[in-house]
């Protein structure tokens, strides 16, 4: 009786580890990439940890909705493919085991995964969408509670630019305040104050300034060229920060179909009509189809694997990836046709699932064919690593000098070749999966805004550098595991050690390959990614229907001089190295009161420290009650102006800057006394990113050799767990650095050093 289910348990043990490993690996990679992207887009500044954790938990269900079906498909095809390659399926059929006995454990796993997928699709994903919206609104409200950072220009308040030289953000108190605003008649209002604060309520916010001076400058083309300057002991300015609308959104009970739960969505469909009903019906049936997709993939994957005569794990991964891509492309096509009205919502949403199910049944009832035979007939089988008989003569050396001369050996070349192929295969697979996930995430915007496929393809192309830098560590980890686990499992490592070589020598080619990939990651990060990120952010904004600036310097800029005596407002012409329509505000020795305002059509540098403004007009602002004196000249020379590189526009995201430009930008901000903790951490992250690739190799190689003798899946799960811990620890230390609880360098490099030492420890403990 105990052995009656032996076959079923064996099949289940064959596919479950691969499904679990695929789930952990895909979820970890996609979750890490998505959280980093959302953190940069939503949290532009230091935020409380509760917001960070809330956003991370809100993103996890959306990732699991995508990775659970993929994990079931991969595990089924790879597990049964391994059994086929070991001729175990042939032995079972020869023993009279029916197809159903082999099939139903796979379907049982699919049912369990379907239950989990239904929970995430029908309940957790809509709740996560609501939580994601709530976190974004609460983070915006948090910024409004203290919208001004000391020594930073703030333009988030509509119609106002505010600069605060001193202040205590925790108490909401400011010192030495400057504000500029544009009035309805195009006149310019300038206010300076010794102290200030913002009083906020649910409906409005009030800027309270003490010991203030208000100056009104008329528009250049205005008939009334009178200048008004007045001193006020207390000045209150009421403005709309949008707080009321944010609170209304936060308290609003209405939700979009993507945010509605199961029962609420059904009621909405019953009560609505027209376009709203069609959109809600598409969402409703898509959730049902995606909930059932793990069972469908289990059926299709097992039917396909049973028809493959012999297939390697790599071939199984390739087949599962192709099936997955085709499924989502068909699903997205059906969604588009349903939104256009060419297909009913139920047909469009279920199109991919129905076709996959039909193909699965067709494979089960069709005559057995040798799927994958073409894959092996393309050439003779080659061992991934040279045989011990050929390795030993090449690596045996009587002394260290001969060892150096013989490098690289046949084994080194074979390891690098195998690792390069594994890396390429893993990297391309991860990029394709990520692109499908990104397209699926943006599909509602693509359909609503009628974005063309050319626009989407261009966006994915410019997104590739960022995705590459993010996925290179994971790809090197997969390559190291696949290569060295096979070496350990085939006992080739034993032959290597028997020839007199150490484990360190065995890992040398893998480490060298990781160093090459790290160098490539650095080149992409520094030479390609900054410009590509500016472009892809603009394209993503177009797809989402938001306004976007294509160039970093297309808006007006604000800058404080190094000594703090001047504030510049300007546009920048990078080609001619000139300022367009500059405004220069000059302050007294206490940096409180305005003494002079200069306006011009264009400004150019004549030489170091000398600046010339054409069609200049300037206003001398006396501290007493004397009248404002206005003067003009065709050309005006000003000395003591900062060099052009200081004025060059930059962007507000570190990912859009190279390390050199970011370092210069940080130095410029430091000279002006601004808080640069977050930017300094981002700069250290750029320096440390290539070393993350090497750390993944140091972790993956010893774990693959240690656990690969028993099971490649155990080695994969162990390495993924360690790498996930590395990502979590790195994120925690970076939070400490961004909150100024740790210096930037230790905050970024401490996890690198800890896990690199851990990898070296694993290497030293490998049994040889």
C-alpha cells in the first residue's frame, strides 16, 4: 500500500524543485527591479520606512501573478524533460505505467498553484493596486507637510519658487527665505524674509513670513512701470498646494476596475454600460483567465514534455520561455481586439488560455513524435567541460612557473565557453521575461492612449541598458550555478583535484568571466545608460499619457552661487554655452535682503569669472525707503560669476547621470550647503554596482560545487536565497545612508564586503 503512489510521488518530486527554484529566482529578480524603479519614481526624497515597506508589499502580488504560472510551466517541462533525458519515462512506459499516472501529479501541482494564483488575482492584486495608490498619495501628502528642503529650490507649490537657506525640517521652521512668483498681470513678485513656515490645513496652506520685504517688478512690456517695495512685520500668503484634492482622492471610495475586488467588479459590470462595461468585463475575464493559467500551463507543459524523447534542462527552459512569450502575446492581442470592439470581452480575455488548453489536449491525444530530435541532430554532442583524460595532461605542472605558462588550459577555455553560453541564454531569457512583464504592466495605458507598437518597441529598446545593468548580476549567478554544478555532478571536479590542482584554480576562469561582465556593466552604466534613461522616461510618459520633457535643459533653472550672494534663474544653451533670459538676484552680506535684480536677453562668459549680459536691465533695491532705481544698457559686464559647467542643466534622477556628472553635481550642491545624502549614496551605488556581479560569482561557484553533487536545484535555491539576502541587506544599509545614519561609503560598501567575505568563506570550505 505504501508503494502504490510511488510513481506519482516520484514525478512530483521531479517537477516541484524546479518549479520552486523558478518561482524564487523570477520573483526575486523582477521584484528587486520593480521596487528600485518605483522607489526612484515615487520617493524623490527621504521617506519614512513605513512608506517604503508599504510600496514593496504592494508590488509583490503583481509580481507573483506573473511568476507563478511561469514557474509551473518551467518546472513541469524541465522536470519531465530531465526524466526523459535519463530514459525514466521510457522505463515507466515499458513497465505499463499509463500517461494519466504520470500526468496527474503535474495537474495536482497546477491545481495548487491555481488556487494561489486565484487568491492573488481575485483578491490580493486589486488590494495591492489600492495600496499602491494610497502609498503614492500619502507620500505626496508627506511632502506637502514640509514641502521645502533647506538649501534646495522648491517649485512644487503652484506659481511659486521658494529657496530656504536655513531651517529645521522636523520642526517646520525656516530661516532666510526667498520666494519668487508670477502675478496675473505678468509682473514679478519677490519676497525675502528672516524667518518663515507653512501652516497647513485640510483645505489650504498658508505661507507665514516674519520680518519680510516684498518687491513688485512690472512686466517689461507693461505700461505701468512703477516699482513697489514694502516692509512687513508679518506676511501671510495663502496658496493651493493640492492638499485638498489629495485628501479627497485618499478618502474617495470609487475605484477603477483594476482596483475593484471580485464582488465589487461584478456589481460594477451589472450596473454599467457602454465602454465602461466593456473595460470592466475585460478586466473581470482576464483575472479569471490568469487565475486558471497555472493549471493550463501544467497541462500543456506536461503534454509537451511527454512528447519530447530526450531533452536537456536548457532545452526545457527554452521551450517554456517560448510558450510563455507566445501565450502572453496572444493574450495581449486578444485584449487589444476586445478593447477595439472586434471581439467580445470574454473571447478576447480567454483567447490565449483557450488556445493553450486546446494545444495541450491536442498533444496528449496526438501520435507520439520526437520533439527536440532536431535540436540534437544539428551536431555531435559535446561535453560542456573537457574530459578528465584530456584535462589532466594539460593542467599537470611540476611547479608554479609551468602552471602560469600553461594558463589558460583546455579546462579554462571550456569553462569560460560553457559559462558564456549559460550567461547569454540566462540573460536573454530574463530580458525577454522582463519585457513581457513590462508590456503587460503598461498594456492598459497602451490601449487607453492608443500608443503605437513602434512607440512601445522604442521604449523597450531604450529601457534595455537599465534592464541590462539590473539583470547582469542575476545572469552571472545563473551561469556560475549551471556551469559549476554540472562540473560537480559529473565528478569532473574530482578529476581536476586529483591532477593536483586546487579549488581556487578551478574557480579562476569563472571569476575572470565575472570580472569581464562587471567591466561591461560599468561601461553600459557610464556610457549608454544615462542618455537612454532620459529617453525611456520620456517615452514611458508618452505611453502613460503624461506630459514629459525630452531634454533635461528644456525648462527654466535655478542656481545659487558658491558664496550664496546671488541666485540665478535662466535657461541654458549647451551648444553655445550661454544663458537664455537670465535673472540675477543679488543679496546683502547677511544673505537676507535683495540689493539688486538684473535681467537680460542673453548672457555669455567672456573669460574666467567675467560675464556679459546683452540688453540688460537692472534694479537697485535700497534697504531704506528710497525709491527703486531702474537702469538699462545694451551690454553689462558682471564679475565673480561661476564657470559655465556649474550652470549646465542636470536631471533629478541619479540613474540619468554618469558617475562623473553626479560627482560634480554633488560637489556643486555641497558648495552651496545643500543636503546631498541621497545623491552621495546613489554615487557610491554606481561605484559598487560592478562589484555586485563579482559577489554573485563568488557566492554561486562554491555553492554550486558543494550542493551540485547532490542536486542542482538545491544549489540554485541556496544561491538565490543568499543573493536575495544580499539585496535585502544592501537595501537596509542604503536606507541608513539616505537618512544620514551612516556615511554613504559604508552604507553601500559594507554589504559588498560582508557577502564577498562570505563567498570567500564558502570557497575555503569546499571539500576537495
